[in-house]
C-alpha cells in the first residue's frame, strides 16, 4: 500500500497513562511542569461501555486530564480499580517494546529541573547541550521516561495555544519490533506525514540510559506533537509480557482526534484496512465518537471525534478548577508516632514483612511474591489474614525510597476502593518519627465517616501500642552489652 497523500490527517491529541496513584502522578505533572487541570470522570470510565472500548473486562477507573500550551491536546491519567494496574518492572528500559518516552518543552529549564528535584525526580544523567539547547531525562512516578527540552523542536507552535502554560508536550516515542511495519501503519493507516525535524541524534540515547545504542527510526508529523517510531538493534529490548494489557502501569496508548464524523470514519476505515483490530465497533454519542484499535504488534491507538465547544470542555481539552473532577479516594487517615530507636532499626522493622504479624494486627502475614530487586522491596506482595469481619487482604509494595519512605496499595480483599498507604520515616534527634497515611474510598455509599473513624482508631492503636513497643523492646535488647 502506498502512503496516504489525501484525505483526513488527524493530529495526535492525547497521551494516556495507566497510573498507580492518580494524585501523585497528576501532582508531578502539574507542579513539575505547571500543566493545567482539565477535569476528569469516573462515570464514563466504568461499566460495559468502558469495558468494550478499552478491551478490559469489567473495566473501572477514575480519570483525570491535564493540558499544556498545546492548542488541542491532553494528558489522560487512569487509575484502574479493575483490572488493577500491573506494576512496571524495575528493569524496564526504553528499548523494551511499548510506548516508552514522551518529550516536554519548557520555557525555563533550570526552574523545571529544580521543581522536579523537589518532587523527588533527579535526571538520569547530567543534562546534555549548551544553554538554550539543553536536554535531560527523568522518570515520572510510574516509571515513564520523560525528556525535558529547553529547545522547542516545533517552534512554529510556541506562540500559539495556551500561552499561560510554560510547557508543551512535543513528542511521544514507541519502541517497536519491526520499524517497517510500524512506520507503514502510521503513514498509511493513520495517515501521518514524515517530519523533517531532527528530534534526536545518537548522543541523546545516553540521556535515558542507553549510551551507544544502535537504532533505526522514523519521525512523523502529529500536528503539535511528533510521533517517533524506533527499532532498537542494540540493545534489543524485551517483548510485551505474555499477560500484557493496556491497564499495565505506564503509557497506555495515544489518540488521534478529528472534529467530524466523516473524517473519523475515513481514518477508521484506513486503519482497519491496514490490519488493525478494534476492541469493539466505534461508539458514537452526541458530539463525540471513540474506538480503540490494535496494530499487528499489539500497540493500542485511540481514534476520537470531539465536537469543538462544550464537548471539548466536558472531556478535558480545556482547563477546569481542581474540584471539577471526581476523587479516586474520598477519605484519609494518618498518625505520627515517635519511637525511641535509631532510624535504621525502625526501617528494618517496618519493611520486614516476614515479622509484620507481631505488630500490624493481621496474623499470619505471608510474602507471596518477592520484590523486583529485594525480597521486601517494590513489587513484593503480602497476604494478610485479618480478624473476623475483615478477612484476607493482599497488599503490594509499589515504591521504596530506602530509609525514608514506603508506598503500598491494597490489590485484593479490601471493602475499600483505591486503598493507598504511605509510611515515611524521619530522624528526630536521637529518636525516629514514623508518619503513616492511608487514603481510600468506601465501596458502600454512606459508610465513609464510620469507616474513617474505625480505621483511624485501628491505625493509632497499631502504631502506639504495637509497633512502638515492638521496636523499642528490640532496640533495647540489642543495645544491652553481652555478659560473660
């Protein structure tokens, strides 16, 4: 088939993510890059319609949108309750098959890097380039590689769009097993044209940890965002995991948008003729249409139709106040406890899942899955048997900042939705301070206040009457000199 030269050429107008903690990832983009909140939805993201479109049985998620300087573009963040997002492996690299990177132009490189550092994201290497043309790469809270660009690769769009936002999304990168197939799909199926922009040179590979990598690539004009298709020849990346689903943590898919139904139908016919398989037939509603299609290598692409005006605002293409979106969690509890022991001993106790039953209020506690790099590290899972009325709960460690913090979530067995927990540890003189926070949303309407009260009491008791004496007794015993 020859490249498309006529007909509708849809711009890239969305990058979608599956995230583990919606509040954390949204804050990272909003505070790190000053992107603007644009509302969200929970009602549209659950039930038969969402399941058919996304190809996920019983799909249920909360979705938030963000916009930048781009004139018609959004970031879409899904926090899935069903199916629960599978964590990105700790050894995931940009050469592995999938959507791997995105690029953001910023008008103040130094200020952006400082804000990202305050949010806990340091560049993977020292920035490349001279002042005015510097590049750096960080990983966001879900492990996605994000390139920060001081030089705008599309300067013709720099003074358009939303000028009150100091950042614009400029690129998305796919690592593909066969360049020719993928390039033909975007060129002939989607209808994109090749771009003459020089987005990357071989030296840039070092920014995301692949110095000396050998690649073949094609770059396409996606309107105000460039689509970069890369085949890594050395190193060769890992294929999709056998159980891959679009709900896996990371970039979920990208979307191309049109304004009118005939253009939508034309793009859909092209991709279907090229061999892409839809999850369902296109869904058309007043002012909007949508379908997810999958190419022969498993990449999901959304084709959307959005009528300009009110529908743009309703589906996240215009800024909206923070409160104009549903919360993934509606209740929170927290407690601080000061422990007479050094931080190293406290850290050992709160991360030792094999001995948690001695203080956490669940018995037994069994590690059913080891972490990616350490038994009790990120990726590990514990099965916890609760008292009567609570039953069995499964928790997963999602992130570890050694000697400082642990984040976890409940992935099965809880009467609560979006159950997220974080434990932070700080030194306070010769003592240690543990701060434990939990966020959740009750599944049963009207039960939130009661559950919050019960869980607060349980958390306070656990920390004050169980964890504190457990650690202090162990610490005192270890400090007693041995006798002859």
